[in-house]
């Protein structure tokens, strides 16, 4: 009994600690422990919870990884309807708003100035300090219960910290996807043959509505809170209640300020209109709220909006410039992307020279013609886009843009498959950018990681007829490379060494490197680990392939098509003959990333393993070895007989020490 009590106490302590560490990391952005230490505590908690199911808690920090797949979302009626805000783009209308407020309230109130986050609105309900529900806005009255997905967002507290919160309250905010995650997700989507999200708002709202919480957990969403309603709020001031909510663990934006006059509000607007590009996530304006609840009550609501708040939207940064010409780029898969060359123009602090035109439909839609004056805009997107044409400036005889019908690089007639937005050049074998693109993909860091070779060198080697496909990399001779302009003996040797080393790259990465359409990094890993080798994979049909977890018809079809082609089979045979890995080893399967980002120094003598063996284990688990102790050292693995000089340095730099056994536990 006493033991059970001790376990319960340990579980509670771990949950508390993890909640605090999580808050420091995700809300305050100032972690106090390493990821490794965090993971260790989490693992300890996981084990204790598994062994003692009577102490389980659906809001334990272990539950952030995402629950099982949901079949559909339950509908939930909001206790307080989720109203939207009146909005304006003009400073005059804003002055009208201030006048209305002052007249209605009979005084000059303080305004809380906030950013208008461009994501998806969420309402979170807490009872006795615990998250009980997260509901989307829906139609304002009824929304989707997305609690399981929201639990995966690390900056949202599952259990509150501190004290003084009402027994029941609802807090509202915006779930956003920071630009960094947005770009990574879009890159992955393109790699897997999916349409990229148009902007981070769509990406955030798409993510919140996914039926697999484990996938949502990977989306790296964030959440800012901006409105609270509850039974007995402590203050009559919106600002003070938000500050209190910050102390309970919510991410209340640091940008929130209180302004005691309309002039101060205009200063806030001006500052953020200029500086919004510095934020790591999208905003599309500011929101202004009367601070005092009593004044808010006095003003009340219209049918749709509160009279005490308004949003002022920034105009999307736009510029007008001349379209000089259209380039058609051919990607490694043969997809054609039209790109506009513009007369250079300043837009949101950067000079814009090019803008993507996406595809033929886009050009058609806006009837974009060469020599037109076009409007370029930088919205939530990173790459500027053309949003329209100033037709008043168009010459009368200006011809309509005829989309190209043949490949600009090899002349082959383009095709456009049903349901595809893009045109493709079907000449995969001899179209130069497709060949070079495939080689560049093959050597890239996540594929064969061939050091010493970059896009420019590949281009040069191709132009000199030294590499005409990926197999030629393994036929290169140092003396042929050394004579090329800008290369020399040293670079030539580095290239040859890199090529030779790539023969050790595991099968899953070789498979990714082949560049089979829709077989991205994750799919390649999955295939390599479940099928085992290329010989089996080559013989599989669509039915067998779709049996594999996460492999759908589109991917399966693409694999079957790839191996139905003689050219590809010859290429693979050549690579087999050159000694590349086409079989998963036990080793690949046991590889892990648990030591990713950690640097180790090994010292002394060990009992169970040799130093070399320990070094190898570190690498196999994604860690790095280093020979000397520095600020960057994460751990010193100390055996027996550690020299005093090393120990001194360890103490001085506060490097943590692991024994051999502790290290083994860590990678277990
Ligand atoms: S306050 C009753 N504050 O903009 C007031 N909304 O049309 C409730 N939004 O649906 C909203 N940033 O999704 C508020 N700082 C902020 C906001 C904000 C973004 C969104 C929210 C709302 C819409 C208003």
C-alpha cells in the first residue's frame, strides 16, 4: 500500500514537473532542461502509468502524442456563441469607431491592442483547472469537438498552473501554424505528390480537422489566446484577466498592450504594419478592444459583433510592376512551372524580380500577358504571387499568352493528365533538366549525401558528358574531373571519395534517392523496412503494395510503373553491380534518432563495450561524437580512470556525466 502511495506521488510529481518544463519550452520559449532529460522524465512517467493503470489521466503530459484515429467529430453547441468582429481597412472608419465608443460610453476608455492572428479560432473550456473541451467556431453556434487534436498542441495547457482561476471558464484563441512548420509540411506534401497548402491559415485549419491526432501532433501548431469568459472573473479588465491567464500557463501574446488614447492605438497599428514581417507566423491586422468590462457591457452587441471591439486589417502588401517575360521551368519529375520575370519592384522590404504563376489555369484566370502591368502581392505566402492585371495600361494589340505546347528544354510535346493542374514533359529519359534534377536529388543530403558535389558541379559534369544518369557517378574518374574549370585535383578527389562512401548508405535512403514519383523519405523508409529488399519490391503488384501500412493506390501505381520500365531496371541493376545497398540490414531497422542533436565525449575505460563500440552506438542512434569537451558537449560518458584535467573541464563547463550503464539505459 505504502509502495502504491509512493508511486502515485512520483506520478503526480512527474506530471507537475513535465507541465512546468513544457510551459517553459513552448510558452516562454526558454527551456531549462535538455530535450533528452525531458524525454527521460516522460518515459519514466509513461512506464509508471502503464504499470499502474489505476492512476491513468487523460490529461497527463504523456497524452500529447495523440490518441487513436477518430471516425468523425462530435458537434458541440457553444455556451457563449462565437461572434466575429466588425472590421475595417481604413483609419477614418477607425476614428468613427472611437467616436461611437466614446459617445456610447460617455467617457474615453482604454483600449487593449492585440494582433489579429491568421489561423483558426478555437474555444477551450476548463473546469477546475483542467481542459475539458476544445471546439472550433463552426457557424458560431455549433462547432466540432476537436479536443483530442488540440491536446497535441504543446503550448495549450492541459492542467493549469498557479491558482485563482474560476471553476469554469472558456478561453478563446487562434491556432496558427508558424511559417517554419508550414514550409516543411508543404515540402513534404509536394514530395509525396500532394497539393501544397496555399497559406498557413489553410494549413492550420486543415490540421485541426484531421481525424488522426497522431498526425496532428506532427504539425507543430501553436496557439495564442485572446478572450476569456467565465463565472467569476477576478478583474473587470480584459487586460488584467489576460495577464492572469498568462500566469495559469496560457500563451498570451507579448505583443498585447494597453493604450490610453486613440493616438497610442494608431502608433501600435503603424508599428505592426511595418514590422509584421519579423513575426514567425501570419497576422492580417490588429484587434482593438475596450478594456473595461463595465464599459463593454454598456456598449453591448449588434446582431453579429460586439460594439466594444473592432479589427483593423492590414492591406496585403501589394506593388504594381511590368511583366517582362515568362520562363517555363522543368522540374525533376517533368512538371512545368511558369515563372514570371518582373521589372524589379520593392515589396514589403524585399526586391521582387520573379513570381510563380503556378500553372496554365492561373495565367488564363487573370488573362496575364507579356508587357502587362501586374499587381504582385505578398499575403500569408512566402513567394509573391500575381493577383491581377491593370488592363488600363495594356496596349491594344497585346496578344493573349499562349501556353507552351512543347518542352522548352527538349522540344517534346507536353501532356496534361486528367485531374493534374500542371503540364508534364513525358521525356523522362533524355530531357536535360529532368536528368540533372534526378542526379541532384540522388546526391542530396537526405538521399545519398554525396559530399563535394552540388547542383552546379552536376550541371557541369552533365554538360561535359561525364554523367548522363545516376549510374555514371560510379564511373567517374578523378583525372577526368580534375581538368575541369574551377575544380582541380582536390575537389576531384573529394567527389570520388563522396561517391565511394555513398555505397554505405542504407537501402531506405537509396530507395528514396532513386526518385520514384510519390516515394518520399517517409514512404521509402516504410517500404524498405517492411519489404526488406529491392528484389522483392520489384516483383510486387498493386494489391500487395497497398497492403503495406500508409501505402495507397497512387504510390503503389507509381512503384509498379517504375519497375515496368526497362530503363529503370537496367539502372537499378547497374547500381546493384556497383555495390550500393539494396537490402535492409538488421542495423537499419535498429537505427534510431533518440540521440539526435546530442554530442558526446567518451573517456576512460569501459567494462561491457569498447570505446569504438560505444562510439558506433552513438552514431547509430543519431548522436555525434567529439574528442574534446566544450560548451557544445551534451554528455561525457565516463569509464574508469578518467584523467583529472578532463574532470576539471567537465566541472567548469557543467557538462553532465553518464556512466556506461546509464548510457546503455539511455539508448535502450
Ligand atoms: S476577439 C468577441 N482577438 O478574428 C470577440 N479575435 O472576426 C472575439 N482573431 O473569429 C474575437 N486574432 O478567429 C479576437 N486578438 C484577437 C484575434 C481574433 C484573430 C480572429 C478570431 C475571430 C476573428 C474575428
